[in-house]
C-alpha cells in the first residue's frame, strides 16, 4: 500500500494556500519522520485571478526555496485540475507552461483531478507527462453520482494510457462501506493497475 498525504494541497482551501513558513517546515519534517511515500504539496495552476499563496501554484522556483528534507527526495507531488487541460487542442501548450522536465524539478508525481465529464479528454496528458519523466495519477471526482457501468467504462479507457495509479474521491464524504465496495468493484472490472481512494470525513466514515 502506498501512502499519500495532501494536507497542504487540500487544506489550502481554508487559507488560500498561504501557510506560515514554520508550519510548513514542521509539516515537512513530520512527513519525513513518518516516511510518507508521497507528499502532495500543493496545486500547479496558471490561474491567478485573485491572491493565493505559493502552494496554490507550487512552481519549481517556489519549491526550490523550501527546506525539503532529503528523505522526501522523489516524494513530492502536485495536483492540477482537469478543467485546465480538458481542451485537447490546447492541452500540450498548457502542460508545457505548467511543467519543466522531471530532471529540472523536485516534483515526481503529478495527479490530475477530473470530474467524470472531463476524464476522457484529460487522459492524453498522461503520455506527455510520462515523456517528461513524471509518475502520473488521475483522481476521478464525484463518482458517487456516476452509474457503476459508466465507472467501469472510464476505468477501461484509462488502461490505454501510461497511468501509474488511478484514484477516486468520495468528494462529498457521503459514501458508506457498502457503496464503496460497489465502486471499487466497478473500477476493478475495467482498470488493471493500482487503485487509490481519497476520502472525506463528513459522516465520520473516512477510516472505516
């Protein structure tokens, strides 16, 4: 089992990703001590229409100025929203603006967060990111509202791309264990690679 912590990336919704340096350093040291497999440190985006802290963008320049423990080498990840790359005509150009080759970046893992209606158009980005040397994950959101047969079809489509791990999110924190088993089964009917889950604890069931 692979562990991924996204405290700064997901927690940034509460403070516009503007974290105090001391808190960031304590967090990174804790992740190093806990030997977390991947730290999803923030988002990577081109949108800058309002003030946001550095972890909303997690540029390579910004990350280079952090005191990242050596134990987290090759363990840093970022997330991009599928809405920014869903246009297949401009997808490559957008990715080129967002990412340097892995050899010039502290980032090892890129996860793409997609709604169901964005997923298929976002899949080709995996090929570009793999050519740059990155591990690639997709996080399919709001699957609770998606018919199980459609989940399976989307999972099958993912097999045609160099994706290292496919995640799904309990976006509303509404799923119980019975529903989760059905969704996992639907994914496994189509997807042959590693499968992950991102839970929310709205109903106190995230760690059940």
